[in-house]
C-alpha cells in the first residue's frame, strides 16, 4: 500500500514538473500548494461570477471582512461613519461618504494608489458599456469628487446603508485601464495589477494559477511571509481530497462535508471549522420555467424535500438546517419565518390545487404541459451530485420530473449569470452586511444583481429598498426581519442548510483563521506562515 501511494505521488510529481509547476517538498514558506475546486472565469474581481479567493490575494479592497464578520479597513485609512464625519446625510435625501485612503500604497508597478482610482472604478462601472457581475450600490452613486489624492467623496442619490462594502472588491487602476474596453482587456483580466501581497506569476489554463510575492508591499518587506501560492485546479472532490491525503497538495479550502471524517486523523493536517454566513439552496427560475411563477408549486416542492434525511445521510451531520438567506450569525436574523417541513401530503395537495394532475406515468400535467424541468449543479462535487439525486427522487414522488445536468464550476457560473436554466443547486456565500436587495428585489436580476430566481414581488422590493435607505441599524434590522418573513412566504427558492465551512490546512500553518463570509479563507493570506506545529 505504501509503495503504491509513493508511486502515485512520484507520477503526480513528474506531471507537475512537466506542466511547469514549481518543485516542492511539502508546505514551506517558499511554496504552498492549494487544491482548488474550479478555474476562475476571470481575475477581474468585479467581473468574476465565482468566489474571489485567488483574486483577493492580488487586488485588495478598501475594506474586508475578518473572521468575526467585522468590516475592517484595508486600503482605507479608516471606516467612514456618521460619528467620525465620514458619512453626511443631505437635505435632498442623498448621502455623501468620504473615504480616506491609506497613504503609501502603490500598485504593483510602483504607481501610487489614489482617489482617482476610486473615481475611475465608479465611472467605469456606471458608464454602461461594461457589464460587471453586479452594479448594486454603484448605480446609486451620482458622482465622485477627489479633493486630494487620498480623499474620495462618493455622492449617493439616496441613503445606501450597505455603503461600507461598496469597495470590498477594490479599485481599478486608472493609469492602466483608462480609455480601454474592459470587456477585452485580457492582459488585466488574466493578470490584474493590484496592491495586494501577491501578483500573478503564471496562469496555465486548465492546470493552475501561480501567485508570487509582490515586491515592496505596503504592509512591509516581511509580507507576505509565504513567497508563492499555487492554486491547482482539481475539480473532482474525491481527487482533490486524495491529493491532499497523499501530500500532493498542502491545503483544500471548503472541504466537502462528506469528506471531513476521512481527514480527521490524517497526519500533518488541521481542520479549521467556522459556521458559514451562507446557505445551500435550490434556485427556482420563474422566468425560464413559468410553472415556478406559481407560489403553490414552489411551496409544494419545498415540502417534498426531506432535509433532515439529507443532512443526516449525505452530509454526515456536518451542517444545520436553516430556513432563509440571513444566517444566525447576523444581528438581522429572523428565526420566526414560515417553514416547509417534509410533508408529501401537503406537497401533493398544493400541486393539485394549482391545477397539476397526475398522468399515467405518475408525472403531473397542466394544459398539456408536463411538470418537467432540469436542475443544474456543479460536476465533480460529490455532495451536490448526491443531493441532486435525492431531490430528483423527492420531486418524482409528488409528480415532478426533474432531470440533473452536471456542469463544471466555471461554466455553471456563466450559465446562472445568463439566467439560462430552470433550477440550480448551489450556495450563496454572503458578506458581513445582511443586504438582501441584491438577491430578491425585482429589478436586481443579472447583470444588475443576483436575483436569479427572477422573483417579482412589488411589496418585497419596496421593503428591501426601504431597508437599504435606513441608516439607523436597529430600524434597518427590523425591516430586514420583515423581509425575511415575506421571502419565506414567497418561497422563491428551496432553502436547505447552512454552509458550515471546513478548511483543511497544514498543521504547521500559522495565522490561518478561516472566514464565515464571502471574503473567503484567503482574506489574511499575507499573515500566513509555515512554522512549527
């Protein structure tokens, strides 16, 4: 057994050497190898449709979220607030936010990072000829003033409560991108100029992205402490975990829950657990599959799912069942919402009430159309494949014919953004601010937001925008709790469970904390250091 494992490792090492990966002898401060579940669609943080783990090591935000879900300054010198004068409410109902930038920050090419980059970013997004992943918040900005190189005053046409995360994805370098078409600026999109601790050394399509230490980082010459991080694209969950156990990769972020048990006793590994600020769910696309526009159909399918069985069997009890998009970590969390316990009798009754009758094959029809749709989910993600199969059986039991289409992680990202699907099994990893407008307001369908349910409820939309325009935190949270109750009544998606996060890292990796938000576990990679166990 030992000889076979050693031979396999030698083969992988030889392949890595041929592919151009740097030679390695396990995790060191010279090189850390990460087994990563998908290849980025782009390194442009504003354009990517997937988590920005790799990108955030290169392009820093004005702020980020720490491991306790606090919003902390990065390129900003401080957080603008009403108390410190950084936020001013105008008499016309608008709001001005003054960002003081950190002095001494330079782009990787040595050019200073300034307020002109903040203004350029806003103007580039709002110009309209480029479609970033989301324009939420930016389309509420009327202009940006730059009274000096380290001050950007952002003028909003209305109060926008989540303003602190407006520039969490950073800024675009004006001196590199001004006058260019951002849709075709592939030199930037594949190797963006940033201010972060790392820069892109090589992106070998289909294989890996290698980041190297950026010279003269603003935090000090000692940062980052690990010189190179290699993200190897290993889309299959089992393969990724096997490579981790064999020592062929040093780290796997977001370990699949069904793989946690087999990693608990692997020598040299540490499992870092955090409760996730996100949730796994089935998106029901009301625009692409019209039967989902009937709330009774959505509620019926929710009642058809035995979530407790899925958590106990497929997920090995590693997650908790939840009932909405805001998680218990948040002060805005509302526990008292309508729930959909497993109840096939209720599911059948709702479908019959909605006019769907069973045919000879057991599948329901209405007006000559079958209740048949396709669910997409990520290929190589064994848990999702197994959950999808369970959902398929559950829906069939109440007369709905669901087929499963597996797609690689990069392709599925573009598909959801285009809205070209019936249903999708996936998660949203949320930021520290509990904004829901981006996901459920009727006018926040892509590219304006992430409402890929295409839910269109005027009352909910009004409520969400009212929460955005409420600066008082307690009042805003009350509105968000009301919104959660409305979302639960509408059942625009089938909420399954919380995305508890387990990251497998070297036991000798110091200063790794993980992160419950969509900032991801690489939020403080500049501090990581391989030391003694």
